[in-house]
C-alpha cells in the first residue's frame, strides 16, 4: 500500500507535471527553487488546487473534496486559528470529524503533550513562539490520524537558533508517523535531514530524484549542484578524458564513454600564481571573478575554460592577495573528480 | 506654518466647520436644562425612546441574520454578477428613504405584491405597525452592515478557511468557528453603524409605518411631531438622539483604534 500521484496543474503559463510515489512511513522532500511548483504540487495533493490523480492505499482520491481527504497539512506560516487556544486548534479537526467535545479535547491534550506543549494548551497562537506554533501546527495536522502528511516549508519561518532544535524534533515525529509524508522546502539541509528521498523540481517538472546521499554525490542540474556545493559540468567522455560542453578538457580517474556529468568539490581545486611545473593534467588559466568569505574557507569564483569554484584557506588567500581580474592557474586533482552518465528524468 | 495656508482655503474651511458645529451648539444652548430631568422621564419621551431602542435593536438583529450571510455570499461565494449584486445591495444607501418607504408599501402593503399573500395566508399586516417600523429601519440600515462585514471578510485571509477544510471542516463549521470570529470586529462595527442608522430613520418609517404614538412613533418622528406643538420637547428628544450619535461615534472610534493597535 502506498501513495501514487500524477499531478497535472495548468495555470496561466505555468504547467506542473509531476509523478510522485511515496511508500508508507517514507518522507519525500520536494526541493526546488522558487516558482518550481513545489507548493502547487502540495496543494494538488491536498485537493486545494484541482489537477491530476491521487491514489492512496488503493483508494482513488480524485473528486474527493479537501475535507474528505485524510490529509494533515502544516502550512508555511502554520495558519493556527488566532481566535482559538492551542488546545482548540488541535481539537478542531477531531471536532470537525464528529468526535465529541470532551474526547476531542482529551485527544488534543495528548497530542500537545507529545509535542511538549502541555503547558501551553490554553495559550492563543499569538502568545506562542515560532517553534511552539510550528509544533502546535504539527499536532493539529497529526491529531486527525491522516494517511498523508503535507508540510509546506515547515522550518522557513523560524530563526536559525530555533531551527536546529525544531528540525530535530520534527525529524523524530516524522520517524514515528506511519503514513506518507511529503514536505516542501527550498533548504537543502532541511531536505537532507528530514527526508528519506529527495525529488527535485524545476519549472514544474522532476529533474532528479534519489536518496539525499545520491543527490548530494551526483547532482544532475546546475540548481542541484549549487545546492550541494559542487562544480558540475556536462561533457563527452572518451576513456580518461572528458571534453566539456562549455569548453575545456578534464582528465578523470574513472574512465567512461559518451555523454557524462562531471562533478567535483570546490576544495579539490588549488590555485597558483604561475603555471605549476611538472603537472600537465587538469591545469588551466583562470581569472578571479569574485571572492566570498564562508565560515572557515574562502570561495573563489573563477572565469576560464571551464569556469570553476575553488575553496581556499585563509592562508592561501593571504598569500595570493586576490582581486577580481587577477590571472591565476587552477589545478584539479583527478582522483576527486566524479563522472556519471547523463540519464534519467530531464537530466540532459 | 499658518502662513503656508492660503486664506482662500482657510476661510471656507472655517465656515464649513461652523456650519456643521453651530447647529449642534444651538441645540445645547436652547435646551430647557431646568426642566430637562422631568422632560426626560415624561411618558411621551419615554415611550418614543423605548420604542426607538426596541425597533432599532430588532432591525439590527434582522440585518445581522440576513446581512452577514449576504456579505459572505458577496465576499466568498463564487456567484456570477457579483458587481451588480453589490450595487443592488448599496441602493438603499443613496435612495431617499421616503422612496424606500413607498417601495415597501407597494410590496408589503395590504394590496402589495407580497403583502396581500401575507395578509391572506398568515393574517399578517406590516404597514402602520411596530413590525413595520422594524422592516422600514432594516431596509434602510442593512447596507451599512453588509458593506462593513463584506469589507472585513475580504480583508480576512482565506487560507485559514483552506486550513479548516484540510482538517475536515464543512463550510458551515468553517464559517462559524473560523471565519466569523476573525471578522467579529467588522461585524460589531457594522452592527453599531446599522443600529445608529436605524435609530435615526425617519422617511421610510413615516411612509411605511405611519405615526401612531406608542406604536410607530419613534424618536425622530416624535421630534418632528413635537416641533409644532411643544418645541422644548423636540429639543429634549433631539438632545437624546445627539447624545446617542456621539456615543456611537466614540464607541466605534475606540474599537477601530483598539483593533489597529
């Protein structure tokens, strides 16, 4: 028994065309840039936006109005009813489904206890912190016993400090949930921590899917490469060399043939003021396009054939005294370059 | 600063202010303060005041029962020709009340389109009764309520209603528990405006319900009536209406300021 959705939504010039499979207990993250259709997909699953077909546990949800679908939704800004207490918010879904008042309140109190908010049962949403409101929203969504849990950017509204804690909490609750979970996020860290599987959406289509580890190791689009912090190129391999589509030739450790992706981390690139002697492979001239300071490293954007991101240490930065426009030599270790064939959904 | 304000604007502005305020001051100056308490508690004033309060409150209740759903339909129901509907709802705002009274007579009068059936089937006759006063006041005052509530509904975030739907709530439950509480300040403001308008209603009332002391003579009608026979009584009644108006204005102001803060 599982969830299978074929989501087709056409609105103005935007077209969503996404097939989605979710196993029971599985958490799937829809990851993508703004406007990729993530939230539209979520709304289509909930029935808030018409379009496509959804089958859950063998039952077709097509034509089922929102309120008859066994879904729980955690909205981006939670949408807790401001005129009700936390307890009444959580009890609302049970009351709407015909549970008697006393029983609904007792069940809601149990849920608030599970998310650690028993002490705030009588608080109005206005009086709750962001993290607390998120947990009430989760309790409200889960209290009705949904088969499908939908979370829209569940951590986006939280500040960085709260976020780590709430993310861990949320991960625990998702682990205990036996239904299907689809969460939408544009934050790769949230997706990697919370999800069993990532589905990457761009312009209304699935461009890549896989486990977080697979996606992080073998990105197939520039967007994913940027998310996971890798240099990514497309090219044609002939044995140990890859001729890149955008210009340039790289020597790789794993021989391959045909169209391939080439990916390597920025830390695999070293920069030198002069062409290093005795290292003829994977050395090419570059010019500095920009320098960004990260926590412990400096990321240098370089133009050349190919253009490349390089992470250098602060010491190297001091030695090279980089300014935009400076001419340098980039050297890449072949052993850190990963090549994999261009295949699959929209990968080419 | 004052030099920046041209006299050609300031003089008419001051004249306008005086034009609005001086008549009210006149009421206060000419009021028979010495015999005011006795007048206020006289049967004549008491009857008119009681009738006015009862009728305006009943009219407001009627407007709430009919007007809030109407506002919801205009704001949320996907009905065709919504612009036209909204225009129709606001007609009583600009219609001379006496025309409203005539229209009500034509429809609800004893030989009216609907009135003749009311008379024949239920033995109910509205014109020239206290119920007729309520009907006339509600007709004139309802647009105030509908417009206020519709505005509040349109300003309310419809995503809360979507959230309620995902929790399994029917539209009626959603309206009762989610939508209505969120627009409560707008409903209260609309009801107060509606009540104030109903309290001051004259034209439609005297046309449709006539002027029968104790039965249809509300405060404004009593003022008009007393002006010829007993001007002091007219002033006292007017003072009471002025006081109520100022009270309504102050009450609404507090609510709006409180709501914004």
